C-alpha cells in the first residue's frame, strides 16, 4: 500500500511538472550593444503562459521613492501587481523565464516572479539595486526563474533565482554578446528543466546576426518569434520543399501557448539620453503586429479596454490564431494549418514593417 501511494505521488508530481512546463515556458535573450546596429542593448522575451490574453500599460510612481514604468500584464490584473517584462523611466528593464531545474518552491510561498518584477521596475535603477532587492526580500522568495536585467549603463545579466538565492551571469562575460535562456538554468540540475531545443533554435537564429551587429527588435519580433526552425531537424520546416499541409506544434519558438513577443531597446550607456522603447507583438507572434510604446506613451490597442479588460491587439491576434489552429476536437490544438500560417504571417509582417519604418521616421 505504501509503495502504491508513493508511486501515485511521483506520478502526480511528474504530470503536474510536465503540464506546468508546457504552459509556462518562455524563450528569451539579453543582447549587448556590440551586437546591435545602434549600440543599444536589447532585452527580449517570447512569452508562453496559460494566460493568453495580455495587455501593456503604464504604472505611475506610487510614492516619492518609486518610478514610472511600462510593462506587460495578464488580462484581469486590474491592480497591475504582476509585471512580466517591462522598463522604467531610469531605463532599467527586466523579464523572466520560468526555470524547472532549480530548487523547488516551498508549498507555502510560490509563483512570486511577477510581483518581484513589478517591485523591481518601481524601485531599481541598476543591476546592483536589483541584487540588493533580491538580497533583502523575505525568504523564501517563492520564485524559480531566470531574471534577465539590463540597466542604463548598458550592463546586463541573468539571475538564476530560487527560494533562497541566485547565481549571476553577466552579459559582459559572454563571448558572443548574447545570453539566451529558456526553461532551465545553467546553475541548476544537469539536464533538468525544459526548452533545450528552443534554446538551440534561438542560438542558431541569432548567432549570424550577432556577429554582423545586426540584431534588432524587428529581427526578434518578426523573425525569431515567428521562425519554425527546429534544431533537431536542422532546417526551417516552412522552408522545406516537402513541407506538409499540417505540422505538429512541438519545440518551435512560437508555440500554441505563446501570448506575446516583447523587446526592450535600452540605453547604450549613462550618457545616452534616448528614451527606452518597448516593442510589443501581443498574441501569437506569427499573427501579431509589433507596436512601439514607451513609459510615457502606450498605444491604445495595447492597453486594456475599460469594458472587457482585454487589449484589442491581443484579441485580434487570437482570432487569427484560431485560423492557424482550426482543429478544435481532441488534440487538434497541436496541429498547424501551414497554408493559413504562411498567408496570415505574411500579412502581419507587412504591418509590423510599416510600424518599424514609421517609428524610425519620427
């Protein structure tokens, strides 16, 4: 009887971990200015989550010690309590990916990542400030995350963080100028976690552009987040001459659970007075249109509707996504209509391109 109970418990935790990993899986990168055309660092997150409706909004300072910021929030977060990627008026930017090979959350405190990032955006200016925040927050932290951070000096780092502490990986130590994280931590249990294929996908796609100093927000929102390159196959499935009419949604960077692709363009260094910009493609990236926002100016289509609480841009993207995943019976959500995907993606990329061009002309 005891053995049977132990087996049931193991099975329960395995299944729970599996489905959590499937739902809350992200692909991300922080990019040094030496890899971008204008010398400004980038912070990118392709967000996978069980909450597919997201919006973007500005949060005003709560007191004389806090700062205004703009961030991505879950629909329904009316108090703007949990930020999932954002940047503040001091050009401090932060995002996260869930990690599944660090020490587990306690039963008492868990899922605090969004609260930590909202707190950081309101209070932090530098990497040192963020480290102080992590050092002084009450234990257990209630997080299992790779926090990616870039500040106004152009410095960046990933903080692989669990309940009791963190390990820092500086962007300046990366020989390529790019640090990528999916859903495992380098400092965590070997071969544990998720997202190894997506990690390799992102590395393959970004490496040539990084070497040529051509990594841009548009490359991330319109190419990386829409790419169907698969590192085990060694090619982009959509570019294969024998591409079938249907493909299985498995281990590509865009996934059925993807809710947004967001890139923050940070300041080059402390002498750079340019305003940080956050490019947001809400919804499923292959059928989303990238729009720019700042701490002081958020496009209405990215903000939540007062009546529904949903962002128009995300709602429209989800409607198009239904055409790409048209099979609703059984396990139909795992199957992509290739013809619909190619047609819709091409149209959305044209609109994103217009937004990028118009922004440069301002």
